[in-house]
C-alpha cells in the first residue's frame, strides 16, 4: 500500500479533471452501479477543545481504464480545523491500495460536484454569477464555475473579505439583495445558520447552489425560494435527509438525485428556478482518489 501526499495530489488533480471524474461517478450512481456509505460522526470535548471524527465512503464500479474500488474518507476536526484522509481498496482482491492525504481534493471536490450540477441545470446563456462567501469554498467554486459558463459579471457578497475577493475575480462587491436579484447563477458557500437572502428576489430561470452546510440546524436558503423551485437536486437522498438543513421543510418527494438527472435529463423551462443542495458524500472523495491514484501509477 502506498501513501500519496498532498504534493503528489496537486501534480495530477485540477478543477477540470475533478469535474469530469465526478460527472462519471454521479452518472454511475444514477444508473445503480455505485453505492454510498453515509457519513458517521462521533464528537467529544477534551480539555476545552471540541473534537470530532467522521467517516464516509463509496463503492465504484470499473469505468474505462479505472478499476472498481472501495474507499473510505476519514477526517478529524479539532476546534473547527480539519484534516482528511482517503483510503482505497481493490474491488478485485479486497487489498488496500493507497491512502491519500486529502485536504487538497476536499477543497476541489465540493466545487467540482457543483460544477457538474451547474453545467447540467444552469441556463446555457447564464451571464451573471453571484458568490456568497469569501472563504476557501467560495474561491474554489468561483474557479470551477467560470469553466462551465461564460459569465460576464461576477458579484460577491460576504461579511468580510468581499471587496478583496471581488477584485481578484474582476467582479463587484454587492449586498445580498443585489446578488440574489441580479444573478443567473447563485452559489452560497457560507456557514450561515439562517437564510442569506429573500428567495422572492431570485429571478426566473436562475440556478441556485447551496453548499455551505451539512447539518440539519443550518441553512442558507429560505422556504420561499424552495417553494418557487421547479427542480430541487441533491447528491444522494439519504445524505440530504440526514444533513440538509435547507430542506427540512421541503418534502423529499420533490428532490431528485444528481445522478438520476445525468442518467435521464429533464427538460427545463427558461423561467424555471433550479436548486442544488450539497452536503458532500463519499462518492465524490473516492472518485477523485481513484483518478489521482491512477494518474500516479498506483492503480
């Protein structure tokens, strides 16, 4: 078994590679050829420090030159600081193949999954992107989404760092109402526990991706927006039921998995609002770990 370091991951993984790998993994899931292990957490407080250990995973079928694998992602949290590892096992033998340091592709994988959803659900002529937040995930999402749509304008709304982030993107720092009302694509990448804007402001035809939280007690979108949405996509129903605070008042019967939409695309009207809620699932981590291991000659 090999240890793959962060530095090695960075040499073979980029936003485009991540997006394409996740598109194929979600498509495989939508066709019933991939299985997902839900996230499990244990928490404690020791000497005044908040500790948590979490695990999730997936089983992926073979895909082209990529072999079938089983994988787990395990990560620690101490006072809100995270460290990630992914382990891969051979589906052919059950043997351990590699363990990867996974901080870098944890940064990429959430944005790559959102890029898959955006490419599928945002209108082709979307011109204005709004990003709520200015942290690691907000930046990763801006990088990923400009690769799937030809945005002419980028709006940034954040409690701190908005002007600097907007300047980096060649965009504008705006308030929440302006971002919600003027954007064709909206990404919320914050740790807000309450909705960031009035869902009644969102324009017809917009695509909204909420990616900032994975607990049932936090939400970035309000019920007004969800009621207006013609389509609500999630990565995996089981994970959304357990962790999607944005959807607590929205019946699961209204949700559709991203893999199902990739396998059987639906027509979308030009005035339909589409929402994508991400909580992060092990399918994404195992899919990227497999590509990295293959490119480094481990598989």
